[in-house]
C-alpha cells in the first residue's frame, strides 16, 4: 500500500527566495533588452559613443555593439526561462550576468553611468540566483 506524503514533509518554497528569483528574472529581461538596444545604437551610429583618452583599454564600437546585442538577447531569453521555472536558467543566468559585468566594465569609457547601472543590476542577479537559486525547484 502506497503512503501519501503529508504536506509537512514537502518543502515549501521560501517567499523571499521566490521574490528574489522573480526580481532577478525581470531584471535579466529588462537589462537584456536595454543592453541589446545599447548594442544596436553602437552599430547604427558609431559617433554616439565617444571614448575619452583616460582609459587603458579601448575597443571598436561596432564589435562591442555586437557583443552587447548577443549578451542582451541571451540575458532576456534566460530571464523568460527563469520565470517559467527552468532550473538550467539559473546557471545560464549567473554566467550571462557575469559576462555582462565584464562587458560593461569594458564599456565604461563609452558610457560610464549606464555601464555602472547595468553592472549593479548584474551583481543583484548573481546574488539572487546564487543565494536563492536552489528554491527554484520548489516553485
């Protein structure tokens, strides 16, 4: 005879964890879309972004534009997958947010304020998915 598990033995998802994961997914979607738009602007008008001579590193704006488009589209798709409860999206979200931090750090000479805002969002996503990502299974 099979016994039913009581609801006391089934782990309940932590409300804070679910909220943090949902917020991370929404931030990934929004930051991904905006980062892709940032890349499109870099492709469309190379003169929009002007680098100062104070920075050690400097890249071609067109190449950086394609990189931002790719990161943005993958980030937005990963955010949608997180909202649908895909566990694999947790790992991809951490990786894409980490790559986005590096890309935006390299983007600092072109648009410093915006790059710092996206870096802050990416750090929140990394924190939310590493601190509360195991709770995605319980949703």
